[in-house]
């Protein structure tokens, strides 16, 4: 699975330009799924056991944060705007890659930034160009961090792990696909980093009853001050809430029961942050029973995101166990609700 | 006959008359009736279907003639930024809040029209003769500003103005050689563009023209219009700021957004939408092959109706195209007539090239 992860994280796929990732996914999974479709937004949907008992959407996003060129200045430096949640602190000295093997490095106008922390307008990309004419990029070109995959044994470090580790996990689930009573809708979505745009439109298109996203979550194990219980290496985390969403408690309990029964270590993910103004898949159409399996990750949204490989493997195992089983959770309680309404 | 049409890159007298009517009409977000009436009069004879939806969007359908037509949504918003009266003070002056995004520092001293009757008023400001030194550097907050209507008493003001009435900049359209000066160029230039496309529609597509409401307060009209229309793709025509004047310190201007006189601005990405790369390529190719001036809008902030449309239902491949204008959201925007005509030409030529194969993915 590590070679798959390497291939995915080293590929180029900023928001709206996920084609290379989509091609990798489609090539690898085609044989193991019933059918594949591409949404109007560019998300890839793969179906297994169509017409199965419950429609279960399993989602991961293909895109990564990046930058977009906004101006080429007179000296041949490219000015840019962030695409997604880019931490300016991580840019100094970092490489940036464009399609066609074009690579540059971030520079900062030191005159302007001596007093205060530099702002986006103080940064530029230096391609080693002599002047405006020889700058190899143009307005509107998207760049991503230039960073090779690092295999530290138990721990993996890379750019773009935030979405791609979920993509790798879902691809591995498809490779090991067990018998399932459900219609599985694997959604490899686009434009998550700019506001979950591909996820919400995919959910509308797929109209699932139940959905599980596979993403990364923040850890509290690098600082004594950060009050976050999630740590690297203690298993995948079942998301309880973040600022956008309270996961369906029945789905949380179901995932925890499956993990307990199968001896899979897990953590509970309570993330007190996140963008609140972005749409939530839970609210699609008439509502979806939504939950999330989070992979603990350090240094999110930097060129060096770090995850623990055991957490990744256990997340695959947990998902395989979940999709094998019936998902009738909550039915008893729901019947009670119906009855009380009638009486 | 329509297929013979080709939009002119020069404005006719009737173009300018229409722009004058559209920009002098008052349609602050939520009350777009005046512009809607003009649009209806202009497009009704050409429409196969026309309806005004629950929010006030004017939706026009016109069928094409070629086989295998795409359902193409075009959107331009009818509303403009303005103010709303929130209280009448005991001294007969009016308190107000902004509707949409307005630089309140621009307001003092500006003449305004209040309500449907266009009651004239002015946003009060202390005369510079009586300034104390601190007044020059202090930013006046909107809560300190008042509109005066010349009423002698609170009772008289109450007879003339009702709470909730909207206020627009009192600006007349002016034609200044190669440019025009008006309020609400954002987005009456888009509205005028869509009117012309509906009237002279290319036969290659099914046209779904949405003249939308409440864009300036959050793309609200476009959201429901897209849900109803369910298009295959969408092109939004708007008006975007040009901040292309020299910088005060003579340094290179690296954040101009767009430049006047360089043609329609094509959007790669703004804060709310990443333009569909296939439509982006088509617009650029069409402009290059037809020799139509064009520019890429600097990627970054801002947003258009595309922000709502592209997320409708299962998603809609969308892109925006804007006429550049200086001093947007002010009483006096400046736009180049040639840029506007080039926008109409580029949109028309692009629509003629739209075939279902554009949406195929390799």
C-alpha cells in the first residue's frame, strides 16, 4: 500500500485540477468495481453491488492545497494567491511544482517583511527566470508543494496526505473488497480544500442513506498545551463532531461496536475547529446519516503532513468490517418514534 | 435568420439608450422590479417560455434548432447595491444600513434617491470649513451618518419615507467618448449582454437565461434559478472591478484585478468558484481565433452567481465572464464601451461553439 500512497501523494492535483489523481484511481480500481461515473464537477464515483440493501457512500477527496498565479512582475517573479488553507509560514524556502515539470521556489520581499510577518503580497515564486519574458508560468496556472514522499517506517510524511490518504484507504478497501449486502458508492471527490464543493454535489448525485468520509484530523501529541486527545499510532479516530457537523450518533456507535468486536483499536475524534461556512454533506437533500473515519495527522496543511502507517492499515480493516455487516442501526429507536407519533 | 447575426464590436444608439435605461433604473437587492420590467419588455417577444419565480428571478427559455443541443444557463444579476432606511430620528433625518457591499467612506455628501418615488436626499456630511484637525483622519462610521430629505419635522419625514424603503445612488448615465459613467454598471452591463443574446440567440444551444435577484447579498436568486433550470453548463456575465490606476508610490501595480480597455475578463478562479477548465479553454480559444480582446481576471477574491450555480444539485460546470469597470459599487462606475461590446462578441461566439462533446472527459 505504501507504493500506492507514494504514487498518489507525489501526483499533482490542486482543487479543480484533479485529473491526474482521477486517472490513477480509475486505472487501479476499474477491475474491482461494477461501474464508474464522473460527476459534472469531476468527482469519480465507483459502484459496487448496485441495488444492495443500504446505499452507503464512502468518500475521500483527491485535491490538495496549492497556489494560483495572479501576476508576473517586471523582474520575472510570479505573484500568487492561495488555493485552500495555505499557511504562509510554511512557504519560505519551499519548492512549488507546476504541470510540465516546471519547478520554482518561494521567495519573500524582505524589505517589506522585516517588521511584521510577511503577507501574501510579499511572497513571490522565483523560477530562476531572467525577466518577465522567460517566466515559465502564466496567470491562472495552479502550483502545488514540491515534496517527495518520505517513508520513515512507521510514520509517513508527504504533502497532500490530508485527502490522498483517504483516497489510498478507499482504493485498498476496493482491492480487498469482501461480500457486502450494501450498495457501495465510492466517491473520490474534488475541490474539498476550497470548501467541500465536490463532496456536496456528489452526495446530491448519489443520494446515499449513509455516508462515511475518510479524512485526516488534528492531533494533540506535539504540544503539552493543545488539548486534543487524538494521537498518532493509536488507531483510526471516529469523528464525533467538528464545527460543521455532529456525526450521526447511531453511526458512531455502530462503528465503535464493529471495532470492539474485531479488536481494532480506535480513538474518538472531537475537533473543535474547522470552517463553519462550508456546506455539510449531512444536509444534502432530505439528510444523510453521516460519519467520518479520521486518520490522525500532524502538520496538516503543510508540505510535511505526517501519519502513522498502522492507523492507515487499521482504518482499512475497520472499513472492510463495517461494509460486510448489516447497517440497521437506529431502526428500533426510529420505530418507537413513529409509533409515538401515531398514538 | 438568427444564425446570420453577428454582434457588432461598436455600440449602436439603441445599445446606449438601453444601457441608460437599465443603469438609471433603481433595483436595490430584493426590489428588482424596475429592471425586471425593462428586461421583460425586451425579451418577451423572443422567449419560448418566460416566468418570474418565487424570488423574482426572470427566467427565459429559448429553444435552439441544431440536433443534440446543450442546455446552457446564462446568468446576469438585476440587483444593485444600495442602502435601507432603518429609523427616522426626532430631527427628521434618516438612519440607514448598507444593502450589499459598500465602502461607507464613499457615502458622505452623495445625493440619493429614496423609495419607489425617488424622493431626493443627501447623505449628510460636515462641511470641511468646520473640520477640527481630528475629523480629517477619523473614519466616520455608518451609524453616525444620516440622510437628509429637507423635512421640517419627524412627522413630515414619516409621511414621506417608510422604514425599510431602499435607497439608491442618484446618478445619471453619461456617455464620455469611449467610456460610460453610471451607477449599477455591476451588473446592468451583464443584463444588457443577456438581453442581446436572448434577442439574437445562436441556434446551436437551448438557452436558459436567468436575470437573477439578490446577487449582492449572497447569490440568492442564482441558487434557486439554477435548481429550477438544471442546466448542463452555465456562463455568468458580470461586471468586475478594474483597479488599474498607478499606485501612489509609483511601485508596480500587482493587484489590478482587471484593466480597462483590455476586453472581457475571464475567470480562472475567485473565492467562490473554480472555473470549469474546459469552458475556460473554450473561451480563451474562441477569443484568440476570433481576434476578440480578452484578459484573465487576476485569480483571488470576489465571487459571482457562478458560486451558487456550480454547486446546484449534482454540480454544474460553470465559468464567469466580466466587463471590467473602475469604481465599482459607487455612484459613478467607469466602463469601456469596447470592453462591453467585446464581451457580447466573445459570449456569442463561444455559445455558437458549444457542443455536447465539450463536456466529455478523456
